[in-house]
């Protein structure tokens, strides 16, 4: 009935208004409105955004990366393997720019190396995230205990891959956050989306603070086709999870390429295409620093970036709009998730 009434109202518009709204291609979208987020450790009342920038990126330092993308990140990540030391220079640069450093200890980092890194972190005496990757819960707990002893300011992250069916949670005093690694792949020229799996994990881990580590390929090596549009849509979808789940405390994008014998086999660089970069900027913008979003009972009608709601809804949202007629008005959305048909509106 509402859709029918809306279409009738379109036919009554003036010529100028009709040129913008007069066809029936407006699609119903759910309206999400903001609400307060539950506090998370380290940073209160906000969902943080972060990045890992590999050396292969065109913009491989914090300043140039943020200038190009237009995104002011909270977190910057360094990765540590068995043959590498704590990247002190990168951590100091990160801290000096008022960012939170994060290190990822890869699975090949043994106890001895972890011990020296933990002591070095403790000597720096600053807050940082430490994600410990391990296939074995006992090995994780051993390394976590070392960090608890020598680097008490470290926020410890126990990470899982998004395609896992279950996991054993470590002792509660040894894991502050849960990291979900979302390393998407391609097959037959398409991206294999992990969106549904991520949403399931976020829902399952409602009582934990979650960090998402995202990388989405923008090129298919098996079909040699670019996937800029598909990658852009997927990146925005994954970031919008941060607007829907209040237990997500941070979302990081891992801007990397993977090589096999010098040949690129997976390209996830966020700076690879202006379209992909724009999707990254749009996605991070939805993660409001002190507000989260919850589903309202209201429906809006969307075509492109044009949004129409009934004037009754406009009054309930306490939102100003551009009057169409006695029934409907245009409003400005603060964000879109077009693949899921959701708009985000502050009031």
C-alpha cells in the first residue's frame, strides 16, 4: 500500500520534480538509526579503523596513505615473522602520529623470539595491540603469558580464520579481543564472499570485543579479469558490519599483494583503483566514532543517491527534508549499504 501511494504521489509532481523521481525504479530500503555503542577495552565508545600497508603499496607510509585515501586511521599494523625483530621505528612513528600500534606475530614465531619481542614491547611502555597467531591453543597461551609478564600494556588478540567452524577459547585472562581474519579469495573470475560467515561469528561472539582484519582481492588470476566493482561492493558490505554489531571494536584493512616466485597471485591493495579506494573511504566513514546504528521499523525509497520517506517518518526521525508534497520528502542519507538495501540516518 505504501509503495502504491508513493508511485501515485510521483505522478503528481511538477515537471522539475518528475525528472528526478518520476519512474517506478525506487527501491525500498530499511532505515538504520544511531544508538550508543557499548564500551570496549583500550578505546572507549568507538569502533576504530586501521590498516596494514605492505611495502608494495604505492603509498607505503602513514602520511602518504592517509593523504591519498582520505582516511584518518586509528591503528597501523606491522607483521613479525621468525626472522624479523620488533619494528621499533614504525611503532615510534605510529605513536608520534597519535595512532595505536599493532603487531601481528605470525605462526612461525617461536617462544624465544616471542620472549625478546615481549621484552622490547615492555621497554617501550606504550599501549599497543598484539595479535598472536597460532594453530595450537597451548602455544598461544604460553606466548600470551610472556606478554602479560613483560608487556602489561599490550592488548592481546586471539585470532581465528573466518572459515573455521569452531574454536577453543583461551583462558579469559589471556585474550582481551577476538580477531577474525577475513582473507577472501577468487574462483572462476569471482570473489568468494565471506560476508555471511563474518556476520555469523560476530553474532556468536556478542559477549566479546571483536576485531575484523579484512583483505579483498581486486583481480582474478585464473581468469585475468579486474574485479574493481565487485571488490568495492564487498569492502563496503564488510565495513557496514561495524555499523550493525556493537561488539566490533575495530576494523582493519590489510592492503597487500601476495606473490609466488615473483608473480602476483593475489592483489588486495586498496590503492589499486580509485573505485576501490572510494569504497574504502565510504566504508570507513560509516563507522562513526561514538555512535552505532540499529534497525528502525521504517522504510525509505532509494534510487541512486536519492532517498524519499513519508513525512510522518520524517517527523519521527526529527529530520529535515526537501518537501515533495503533503505525503513525501527527500532526505539526505548518512550512508548506504546498497547490496543489503539499508540506509543510515542520523537524527
